[in-house]
């Protein structure tokens, strides 16, 4: 039976963290908050424990996990041939919402890395997560704590909705701060490459790296993927609500006109329509949810609102897109994948 404990995000109760750490040490699963989304954690160095993550999430075994650490020096235990660029990123962005991909050492089981020669590592900027890793005395492998393909969980109740009795303990630290998963940068290629955009943006990375580029899948070529991707969020459909989602991008007035046209056509077919809005436009829809007016608000609210739509028995969700500057790139990456690339440009 899943246990759920509320904790103080600033001063996590040690007795609860010790209980959670004991579960990790026993090769079982704990869901916990980070600054990005909730993670489903297991001992990253224990192959049997890691397998339980894949089983609980119904996650394909060729989809690698991110290893979470509580001390920057732990990187040197997990990875080898660490380039100078890694030191720049570690000094600037650790702890924080950045994951770096490096060559792995044999201590990291193949199950954690989907049998790749690389390992993805990050140090979360969340007191609960850091204290749990320290108490567990091991790095923790932790993908998002949701059923594979669903919107990532930004609240403890989202974890329970998806995983219920598949996780031993859920630490409820309240809603997450950022709402989107970490940026992932591959440092094992000649030119460092962003595999997944997040809150550490392309613009923020450029001063720290001589060169950096986007993986082709982020640029729209989602067929250009390895048989085993180096990062979560690349190969498979992700972040999707149960309700069908469509995204409209382009000039703001053209977006408004197109959505109103779609609503009219869908209502003629007796279909119920929800709008995920980033503007003050009053659409004649069956339900409207405002994602926010700033990109940071939109990022924080996105997954929570996609899940909320699923409770409304709608036939279609239409989302207004945003420009891809800054964290807008990450927002659009999640919307495109959540819609199965059902994107209309106007």
C-alpha cells in the first residue's frame, strides 16, 4: 500500500526522509519532488531496483534514466573522460535544472543507461531531493513519476493518479517550482548538443560553451533518432493527455482567428472543445484554461492543466503556441510531443 507523507519543502522532516531512504536502500521505489517535476526514484547503482522503475511506469527499457546526485564530486564516481565544458556547466548550473550526458564508468548498471556507454547526471536544486539522496547514501535514478507517455507530475496527487500502488512511498512537497523537466546536454559528441530543452535555455548555455547545437529532433526532424536515445523525452510520445490535443502557432491574431474557426466547425459536429490559452481572448469554447501570461508561468502550469482537461470529458484540446525564444523552446517541445506533432501553423 502506497504511503504518502507531506513534508516542509524548506525544512524536510528527517524522520520521513529516513523512512524514504530506507525504502531506497531496500531496492524499492520512492516518488519525490524536484524543482522540475516529481521523480520516481530507485538506487541508481542497483540493477534490480532500477528495473522496478521501468515496470511501474510501463516504460520501454531502451529509454535511459537520469541519475540524480547530491554532491558535485559524485560525477567523478559515475563518469569518465569528463571534458572541460562539463566543468563550466557544473560550476554554473549545478545544482539546477540541467542534466549532462557523459561517458559512464562500470559502476553504473546497464539497466540505468539503457545499455548505452553514456550516463545522464544532474544535481537537483530542491532541499527534499538533496536530503533524500544524502540519506539514501547512493545516487538515485529518477525519471518523472508518471505512467509512460502521460503529462509529467508537478504535484503529489498526479503521481498517485498514475502509479497508485506501484510506488512504496510518495513524498508530498507541494507543487514543483519550474514544471518542466531538466535541459539535457550531450557532452560526448564533438559539438555539445541539447537533447531536450528546459529551463536552462540555449541562450544561457551559449556563454558557457564554445559551440552548442540542438538535436535534429528538437528542430522538427523527429524521425532522426537513434534506436536507443541518449536522453528521456526523445524517441517516444511523451507528455500526452488522454484527450486529443492540437497546437496552433503563428501570428497572435491569426492564431485567434484559426481557433475560433475550429471551434465553430467542431461545434457543428457536436464536439466539445477546450482551449489552453496564453492570452486574454474570450473564445466560445466549452472550457478555457489559462496557462499563464509569462513563459515561466506557462511552463509551471502546463502539465497540471493538461491533466485537468482530462477530467472534463472533452473531444479536443486546442492550445495556443508561443514563440521559441528562451524557455519557449521547451514549452513548444512539450506541446508538440503531447499533441503527437498535431501542429497547425498560421
